[in-house]
C-alpha cells in the first residue's frame, strides 16, 4: 500500500511522506507501533532520493550527541560543565537525567535545544548537524521542533493563560491563524485548565501555571519536549499530576527529555541517566 502510494503521486516527496505519516495511515506509523514503523522505514529506504525527510526520521535517531563538551569561561577560571557527552534520543523516548545541583543538567538541555552551543562535539537532529545552522535558523528550528518547560514556568505575567499560548504561536507562525484559538483551548483543556483560559499567571496556583507552561510548550506541536525540573517547585500531589500529563504526552507520541535532582524510579521513562560533574552515565 505504501509502495503504491509512493509511486502514485507527483507531488513533492517530503509532502507525500508527511501525508503518509499524518494522514495516509497515521495510527500505524506511530513510533510506538514498531512493526509498521519498520516496514515503512524499509520501503522508505528503497526510495532514498524520493523520501529524504521520512528516511531521515526513520533511519536516524531523533537526536545524537557526539562527544559534546562545554566549558564556561570566567574571571575565576574555566569551569568544565559538560565533558564528552554521548547520547542517543530515539523518537518516542521518555528520557530522564538525574543529577545533583550544579552537575550540568541545564547546560545539557540548553545544548539540546540549541539555546547554547557546545565548544566541542556534534549534535545531529534526525541526521543533520545543528552546528551548521546560523543563529536565526536555530531559532526557527527550535520553534518548530522543541517545546521547553522550566521549573519556574516563565509565563509572561501580563498575558492571560490563553494569550501566553497565542503569543508562542504568533512567534513561530506554523499553526494557521484560523486554527490557533481552537488549538489553544484544546491544549489548555487537555492539561486540565478548562474554565481558566482568561486567568493571568498571578491568579493561578503553581501547578496550574506549570500546566499553562506545558500547554505553551505544545502550542506549535513540537515532536520534542524538554523539561528542566518541571516539578521542582511543586508539592508531591501536584507533581504527580504533572508527571501524568507527561506520561500521556509520551504515549501520544511526544519525545520527552526531563532533568531532575529527584531520585526517580517510579516514572514511566524508558531511559535513565545519571549526571555527575558534567559526565553522563547509565545507572549500574
Ligand atoms: N553562565 C555560566 N557561567 C559560568 N558557570 C556556569 C554558567 N552556567 C552554569 N555554570 C556552572 O556550570 C555548572 C553546571 O551548571 P548547570 O546549571 O548546568 O547545573 P544544573 O545541574 O542544572 O544545576 P541545578 O540543579 O542547580 O539547576 C555549575 O557548576 C554552574 O555553576
Ligand atoms: Mg539546572
């Protein structure tokens, strides 16, 4: 069926493949459905010149960090924050990095999201090196592909919950204007904020603000969600609710990378790493 569809059309190959993924047979090409995904990947591989985007999505990891190092330079001397980090993040992963304060977790996330650049090493996104992009191209890439959730929410205080999301959509511009309001309401409802669309951040609890921040991170439908201590400022019950939202998002196909100083054993992650003094390791 895929082979037939690939042969049948004369439209741009990337659009065809996106059609296959998002409309043609959406359910069966989700990363969770490994057999169908591999079958489609095999077909895609036999048309390398015609299906570059899909081939990249299926043949390469979502993100590969190759020997990434980062040293902060200052008056007090140089501080090596990350040292030769190698990490592979596959589509659909829920990856957690645990580490004490100062171990380099936020530095790692800044590099994953292109906010900061490494001194050494390479970051490949679906097979393409990020370091070759200009600052403005990295910003565009981030807007489309990465949603970020911070410990202290970082909502715009003068905008309502709804307007915080609309603003994020306006900045990136990938969601068509006529769909935005509906999408905002849908996202805020999904994170349990029905009836609070018009509230300003100061009128919301910490947990509710974090829900707005998660909805905002999803505003432009990025495949990757990055969370820096998203429950570090919340009580345990609220934290649990936020983790359930992450779990659902991961089940719906989002790739999640979360860093925390908490000892996590009961989360639905599939990859767990430790970070110590800028060095990443897997637990014994
Ligand atoms: N801009 C900077 N200039 C100099 N040193 C920095 C800078 N940012 C971070 N560092 C140092 O690099 C190390 C790693 O910092 P990072 O923020 O990545 O740690 P972290 O694991 O996120 O800590 P926390 O759990 O407290 O957020 C720390 O020792 C920090 O002091
Ligand atoms: Mg940090």
